[in-house]
C-alpha cells in the first residue's frame, strides 16, 4: 500500500475518532447537566407530572393561663375532599352530599363537576356529619385529618388571645403577635397520578422540621372570667356602649386580666364585625378626666412644689382662665381646700391651682415619665401611644384643663400602669402577657422577667400619694363605693366628656366613667381599672365604675389568697386617721375571749381561728375560704362540753 493511501486511512480514523469522542463528551456533559446540575429542577418538573401537593395548615402550639389551664388548643378534625375523576354519578353524589352536609346541591355539583383532580368539599367538619358522609360510601370522596384551633373558654380573654384563620395563621391578638412561635411543622397532602392523570394514592407527610411551641400567659383564667362577668353586668345595667377592665400585678407588671365588653367568641369569629375583635384596652384612646389628678399630685409632691396639707382657694366653684371659666361640680363650689381634700373631693379648680404652681413644663415631663404619650411596650399588636400636648404648642387654657384630664388622651393600659407606678413605690414597670415559652416536651426555652422601665417618683412621694388617694375611697371621697371590706383601698375616680365629632365640642350627653385604684394600700397586690363608655343615667365614675372595682377586687383578693386586715377601731381619733375605712361590722366587733365559753369566730381569718381555737384545746374543722361566717357549736357554748368546733368561711363581698 502506498504511503499516501496509508496517510489518508489514518486521517479518516482520526476524524471518526474525533467525532466519536466529541459526541461522547457532549452526551456525558449533557448527562452531567441533567443528572447533577439541574437535578432538583427536573425532579420537581417530573414529580409535578404525576404528583399533586396540597399544603395543609400546621398544628399550632397551646396557649395556657398562669395556672396551666388551656385557653387555646389545636384539635384534630376531619376534612372531606373529593376526586371528581373517580366519581361517575356526580348528580346522585351531589344530592346525597348536599342533604347530609346541609348545603345547596348546585354548589356541591359545581365542585364535583370540576376538571381539577382534587377539590375540598368541606374543611374541619363536625364529627357527626363526617360520620354520616362516611356511611354513604361514595367512591371518590375521601377524608383527611386537619388541625382546628379551639378556644375552650369561648369569650374568656378573647381580645387577648385573638384567633387564627382557616389556614391556621394568627390574625388577631397573641395568636398574631406570636404567630411564628406558635406555628408548628407544615403538613402536605400528596396525591399520586397515573399516566392518564387519574389519582390513585393519597398520603400525608411532614415537610419541614419546625418545632411547635406553647405559651404560658400571665392571665389568670378565673380572675379574667370574674372581671368579664362583672364588666358585662355593669355595661348592661348602665346601658353603656362598651366597657373595659384591666387588672395587673402591682409589683411585676404582669397582666392578670384584660376584659372588654361586648366580647366575642373566637371559635366563630367570622360571625362578628371586625371592630368587635379590637382589644380596646390598647387601641382606644380617651380623655382620662379626673384620674389624671393622681399623677398631678405625684408630680407636685415629688418636685417639692406642694405639701399634703397646703391649702388652695377654690374660688367657690368658678375660676377664670383667659376667656374661659372653669367650674367645680360640687354645688356652690369650695372655699379653701387642702391638697388632700382637693384630691378626695376631686376639685377641678383646686387641681388647676396645683398645676399652676407646678408649671406646665414640669407637669409635662412627669406625664411622660408616667408613660403617657408613649406605648407601654406590651407584647400585643396595635397598641396606640395616646397624646399629651407638647409645651411649645400648649395654650393657656390647655395648660389648665390638662390638670383635670382634658386636652390629652390615654389608653386604659397606660392609666393602669401609671397607677401601678404609684402602688409600686414610684417604679414604672413594663406590662407583659407571655410568662413563658415552652417546647413540645414542656421545657422552658424563654422566660419573661419583670422589667423596670424607669423610676417616676421617689418611694416617699409614692407613699404620700397612696395615703391621699386612700381618702378618695373614704365616706367623704368620690370613690367610697370602691371600698372593699377588710382591705385598705386607694384610687381615683374620673368622669370625662367625650368630643362630639359633629359639633367638634364637648358633648353634654356622652361621657367616659372611670375608677383606677390599687389594693391593699400597705402591701399592694392588684391595680384595677374599670372604664364604662357612655353610660346612661348616672355618669360619675365613683357611682358606676367604682362598684365594679369593689366586686372584682374583693373576689380576686380572696382567690389569690390575700388575707384581709381586721383592724379594731378603738376610738374616734383612729377613725379620723384612717377615713378611707368606713365603719364595718367585721372591724367593729370586739372579741373578748372568756375562758369558760366558746368565743365568736365570725369575721376572722383561718389563721386567726386556728390559733385561737388551739389555744383553747379545741379541734377545728374548716370549710370554704375567706372569712368565718358561721360556726357550730355557736358562740357562748360551755367549753367543758365540747372538744371540736366546725367553722365555715366565705369570701368577702
């Protein structure tokens, strides 16, 4: 073979080899691209051809009250779905389903006639109806477990808890504020299809590793229920438009109850208007009226501007400021009043005189320190800051009217926390609702400690203010109906006119009635605010709001184990020293223990009864809680003939 022919053969071999190797390289590179680089994208495309994924709402964590009672839980219920391609007699099936589910047949038929491979018939249905549908044995109709949010207490703490929607996403209240924490792992409904697109298998899998967390609140379910019931009764009795009641721990800032009336049932939240879902204790601002005098007093005393016994001339009911005349509600007005009396009688003119001596700039600074005009920082969404007019824009009359709570606005939470600062020896705390966050095993992963915001007034000033506010609840004060038998109570009443949006002036028909106070004065445990919006008839806070404070306060103190103080009033001078304590049957009884006869235990605490009975060598059987109301044998029975005494107790009312 010639050399030239050999070269040509070798050249052709090289060409074929080149194309072969090149083709193989292209195939390998393409395989690498499809199998490695674009693996996930192509896998998802392939799966989409024979698999449908329906995302199901995740199970949410449980919300507990401070004692471990369930306030919001997730329960498993059945949802009913259909695969239209598998249902041959759609008209018959829709007729049976419509009769069982109590919906229109046309609606069911329209769903079953859909070209979609998967459709929902009803989500989270009642067990009885699910059982009835199962008994129909309809081909193409299936069932799957879904999680449903359930609130066992219904209206209890509804505005605090809020609610979650159909997709289990938090929409209001704590459900929304802590949505990311409460939301558990997401689940998916996976449906497999054959080559013709017909579904043949359904399974449920977990799609992520997110953990479910539970919330433990500061709310006490029983205190919340009592506050809600008392508030609802007061709103109905006074024909008020709405009402609010907030109870906080005086020292820590924990919110024990946050009631709004009218309330709603979060289990069927869609049956209510959206404005009924609003937690008005943090979203609604109003003029606080004479309640602000308590903080004016604190500012004036703390700055050294006044002393408790300093007297002011109250102009006999009329005082001109610029072109306006300020009035006192008391008929005929007042002549000279001490600072104690100005607060006890709630004199507007006296408050203005104190404010003038203090100065608006300084008063404004103290109001801001008390927390007015800024958010409290509570762990809820939608809180408003209220309004306090800045110094540079305040007119002469506005500087005067703010001394009795006009020309500024505040929320109920701001007012109760400001009063708590007085009760807590001048320290303002941050209010909070979530006490702990726990994982699925119950382990605490986050705990909320009490947090001091700032010191507002000195401890000495706070004690003086508390003592003067105690006079408000005396027989002569405007808040006498707030007195709780066996406890020292301090507080302040408030009645403010609302602005008529049509006339843009104060209305003579619409008022806000308030009482804010704390108890016991010497060892504060509870700070309670009661607000009634537009009560009909008697509008004064000391008449319509104070009794609610007394009812809720008495029950809550007994529930929390705060024992009353049975003070023996021996003489008239001691009565004058503590005018906030009206004559009470329990306190006026003089117990003289006769060694030969059984003493009278009524009105005593359990501890006192045990101590006294055991000193006499008697066995004691106790029933109930609170104060002793009856005993067997009765008082006066010869001690030599008995060895056991039964004493019944009842909470103070």
